[in-house]
């Protein structure tokens, strides 16, 4: 399953480079990356429940979460870095079904065409991950299916972080 996540991350990276949403070199942000285990643990009950009927939303919301946490990192990591579970307060603002709208409106402050374009970009990424998961032809409800889903979520989280860091002007270049 580790191969799936590595391949998926490379695929999303190429796709987002072509959309000029990330740089050639992915950013490193250890603070945001370190939040992944707690975010995943808090998100999995909601995301896994929704995956069967709404796989694109289940995957896409994680990209929005990665973007939101990157934004929080930039704004006030002294405050947000102390919070173990950054997902639940975001979800509770408008509920799971409207998590994307909350993050776009209130966290990223994107509206109109900018919000619509971001929604489309995240949806396209989630669709790519969904198709890749389905191509694995893994029996639903198995440990392999769970690991593949979590690998897809982690890729979405990392790409969300990368997209937001670039949007805020952070660029990774070789020195």
C-alpha cells in the first residue's frame, strides 16, 4: 500500500504542476506534516463513513483540511500548534457536509470565481485518487482497502498543504 501512496503522490504532484498550483519541488513544512496522525485519527470516522456514497467528498475534504492547516500555520502557529485535533473544530462550524464551504469562506477567505476554481481543483484531485483506489481492485472492508484509503487521504492532505503554501507565496527552491 506504500507503493500506492508514493505513486499517487507523484501523480497528483505532476497534475498540480501542470495546473501551476504547486512548484516543481514540494514544500517541507514539518509543523503541518506532524499534525497528520491526529488529523487522520479524528477524520477517519467521518471520512470512512462517507466514502461509500460520496468518495470524492470524502477524499476532497482532506485536501481542504491540509490547506486550512497550512493557512493556520502561516497565521498563528503559536495558537494552532498547541491544538491536538485541528479537524473537529473545523467540522463543527458548519458540519461535515459543508466543511469545504467553511474552509473556503472563513479559513482561506476565497469567494466567487476563486472559490469555484479551488473547488474544481480539489474535486479533480479527489476524482484522480478515487479512480486510482478503484483500480486497485481491493475487496471493500479489508485491511488493504483501509490502508489504501488512508494512503489516498494522506496524499490529499500533503497536496492541500503544498497548494496553500504556494498560494501564500512560499516557494521551495534549491540553494
